[in-house]
C-alpha cells in the first residue's frame, strides 16, 4: 500500500506541474481533517497503529487516502471470498 500511496502522490505532483485544475477539491487535497487530539491522527491511538501497519499519515493527500482505503477494502473482500469455506 505504501507503493500505491507514493504513486498517487507523484501523480498529484505531475498534475500540478502540467496544470491540471482540481477546482474546489484543491483546498482539501493536501490535508485530512483530523486535528491533533483525534483518534485517527497519526499521533493518536488508532492512527499510530495504522501508521505502522499501512504507512498512514495525516499529512497525506485526500486522493491517496481514498485510494488506499479502497485498495484495502477490495483486497480484504477478495481475501475473504478466496478463503471462505464452501
């Protein structure tokens, strides 16, 4: 998942260099809405566990976060499907 995250980050940087416009999403692209005291902040309880396991950080881009969560959900669903008993 770390490689996926780095690839998305580079895609966003390439888009900025080329001149892609994100419109209203440009405000939220570089920050997640988790403040210092929130559980999902990377210094919080759950955030620190996610940081170790999946490379999660609150300084990541919103698009990177969406792709990593989607990848995790699809991967877990496929794994459950493959290992369930018939």
